[in-house]
């Protein structure tokens, strides 16, 4: 975006996503004033060293005061307290948004605190890497990825458009859907894969010592990919599973049934069943490549 | 390798691995005569078009006749018949090797046919992509990957060294272990991850139509990685699961127990258990990066 989109943006939480947003704003909207907030002094020191914010503050209320756009980008477990603390400081007409990976829980935790004159636009830029912290961010993280906005029915359309336009200017494809639907889609595309990756890497760590060291040494492509996913931020993912519990448990149940069926096919030597599934899954990959997400 | 290592090499099966081996031989040992064998005329036509073999033959016995090194590189289900057919044509002093992902089954299917004067060196270059067929091969596929040789106790050491030296010249790190141990290590590092990836992509294809199309559209990093793995060759993987049944079922059982424990932790909101595991798995990733396999 060439025009200055927001005068002042407060980023509450400045890890991988928050710091990538700061960098993208810096690059494309240099006149926007960026306030970064983090609990730990170490994180704020890193932000200062990186020069990705105009000011830093460990207090979310002070950071949010006077901002045109406040983006919460902490692990989900901090949202309720942040909402309570920043609410009295939000200026009339401000937009409160976030980047959390679960949307019903975000609405549950933030909405009760949102003052009448503040616009609430929950959002989820579906982008990330296995790295975390402000050093790991980069402005191009959002390029060609989806951003899902889940505004409650009460939110006016202009602020939704404004937030969407910001993400679009960073290369994202912005869509709007209900928080409930978002949580189901992400349970399948992101939360279950991460749970499985964490599980399989955990299974490997529980092997007898001799086998375990060789598993690490000879880790073939399959396992190596899983370990990358399973290196994602532990607190962020703990919070995702606890806050999207129902959708995740529902999809884990389906997955377990399907795995049990495959297990049975292997035990009984039913090669045709295996081959049929493996042929179907190959086709899905093609669909994804066609949808340009691969 | 600058010297001509083998006078004539017969590749029985010329898919991703076989054709990559042909390309690597062509590049590094141009005087070696390469005979490619495939069941389908279409595959042989592709090999001729690509110019990666000196001769092609649909009959494994004729292809193997007079070769100094015969490498079986078909799906595992074809091994027993190939062994039976090529055995009478193998010349004295020839080396019979292969690239199969399961080693006990290979020994079970090939060894009974190996003539007394032929050296049997089962091998597994642990390299691959989700693509298959002779067009998908490339000489650099083997660079910096492991190659595991599992010679039976009866095999003399010189032919093992000769095969190992060939793979080393293509950039592989060659190790020797028992077939039984190989099958257990690979069940964890490669077979289980593939089974899980196939399962999860299958679970997604069984979703209600509206959710399914969005799962494809919004496929986030986790799911996208799994679809790549689940796009691997269906017949090859059917054969791997059927031929490493016991080791795979044992490790699936462990995985299922671990997943059930996580499922329970999510249901009961036991965040500390989740975070503890996720922190442990992150450390494993570091070990793998240190082992230079990432």
C-alpha cells in the first residue's frame, strides 16, 4: 500500500506473526507508527535491536492507548486478560483485530471486553514457519497465503474492509467466513496435522535408545518433514488444541477410525484397499497444486 | 567415480530411483553400459527418449544376461518372479543388488534364486521424492543421503565394498546393518510417516463436500506437507506396507497409544502434558539438524 493506511498500529505480542506484520508495515507504510508490546523484556530488547517498531511497551494497555488498529498476536491463553486490560484504553473508532489460529475462542475471550465504539475484526493470516520469536519474522511471510476474517455479525463492514485491505497489500488472499466454520476447516488442515506430527516425533523419542539414535541419524523424508512441523512453538500449539478442543477431537476421532481401517488392511494383506486409498490421496495433492497452495 | 566401475549394469525397473541411478552412472562413469528393463513399453520408450540407457529390454532375464551388476528397482511385489527369471542368466561373479525399502522381504524373495557364484548385496538408497517414473529421476537425488546395505552373512566383503563405493561416488553415506534392524528403523522414519500422511489425506477426502473443498483451498502448511508425502507412488507403498507388516504394525500400535494419550490430554484440558511433549519434540528437530539430515 502506498498510502498510509493506519496512523498508529499497536501489536500486542511480537513473535513470528507480529514481527512479520511489523516488518511488512515498515516496508509498505513507513509513516505508520508501530508500538510493540511483549511481556518479556528480552523480547522488547530484540524488537529494539531489530528496529521494527517505533516504540515498545511491556504494558498492553499503554501500548494500545490511542492506536487506530490494535492487533493481538500472543498465544491464545493470554487473550482474555489482554482484552480486559486494553479495553478501557481503546480509542473510539479504533479497530481491534488479532491473528489467532482459533476464532470462536478468540471471540469468546475478547468480545465481552470490546467497547461499543470499537470495531472488532478477528482475523487469521494462515501463514507461519516452525520458527518463533521476533527474530524469525519476515515481511514476505504473508505472500500468496490465505487470510481468513471472522467478524461477528455486529461488526460494521468498513473496518472489515480496512483490515482485509491491509493483509491484501501484503500479498494475502482475504476471505470472510464464520468463526465456527473457520475452526472446523483449520482443525483438519492445520491442527490435526500438527497433532499427528507432534505424536509421531514423540513416539520416536520413546523408542529404545539404540533404535532412537538411528531414527534420528537415518531420518528419511517422511519423518524429517514431521519433525519440522513438530518444532513449532509449544505454548502457541498447546493453546490451539485447548481452545479448539471440540473440532480437534472430532477430527482426531475420524482420523483414528481411518488409521484403524488401514492397520487392519495391512494385517490381513488387503493390498487393493491400500492401493485404492493411495491413488485417491495422490489426486488430492493435484487439486492442491491446482489451487496453488503447494 | 572417474574409473569405469562396472562394465555393464542392468537396471530391472527404471522409475524414480532406477532412472536416477542411470543418470548418475551416465554422468560419472560414461563407459559403463546401461541396460534398462521395464514391463511397460511406454516406460521403455521414455527411457529411450531420455537417452539414459544404452539398451532397453522388457525381459528381465535378457536384460540381466552378462551384466556385472544387476540392480532390481521395481516395486517389491515383483521381486520373487524377477529373481526366478533372471537367476539362470546371471554370469559368474556378477553382483545382484536392489534398492527396495524393505530388506527382510527382499532377502526372502531373492536369495533362494541367487546362484552360488553370484554375489548378493541388498541395498537401500534412502532417497526419493513424491514423483515417480523415469522422467522424474535426477542424478543429484542421492547427494548427502544415507544408503543402507544389508548383505547376508554369506556374502563376501569385496562386492559389498564395490556397491558401497558406487553409491558413495554419487554422494551417499553408506552404512551396513542387518536387514531386521533396517526394517525396524525405516518403519519408524519412513513407513509410519507415509502411512499417517496417507491416512490424514484420506480423512480429508471423506469430509462433507463443502468442508472438503475448503480444506483443499485453505490447506495450511501442516496439511500441505502431508499431501506431498501422500502423493508418493501407490503401488510401491502398497508393497512396502505388505512386506514390512510386522514392524509397521508394531510402530502403528505405539503411535496410536501416544495419540490416544494426547487426545485425552486435550479432552481434559491438561495443557502441561501437551506443552511438555511439544517442547521435547522441538529438541528432536535440533538433533536432526545437527545430524545434517534436515
